[in-house]
C-alpha cells in the first residue's frame, strides 16, 4: 500500500513485487481504502467472516 500511496502505478507494483495478476493489487487497495486492514493478516485461502481476523494475533499484530 505504501507504493500505491506514493503514486506508483499498478504495473510498477506488479513488476517490483513479482505479482502475477493486477487484480491482487486492486483488491489490496480496496481493502486498504475500506479500512479492512485485518484482511492483510489472514492466511492465504482463509476467510474470516465472523471474527474478522485470526484469533491468535494480538490487536497490535493485526495492525
């Protein structure tokens, strides 16, 4: 998100981080804008709809 805030394009971010699909960057940006930062700490493929995050993390770690 830091790169996006600095004004980097999606293409630049994809190339720098070796991301395969630009949709991932758009999804991360949408989460950031909507205040859904808990999603960044989720395991790949896991969706926490009720608890909104991993229960094993402290509030500081979820940020």
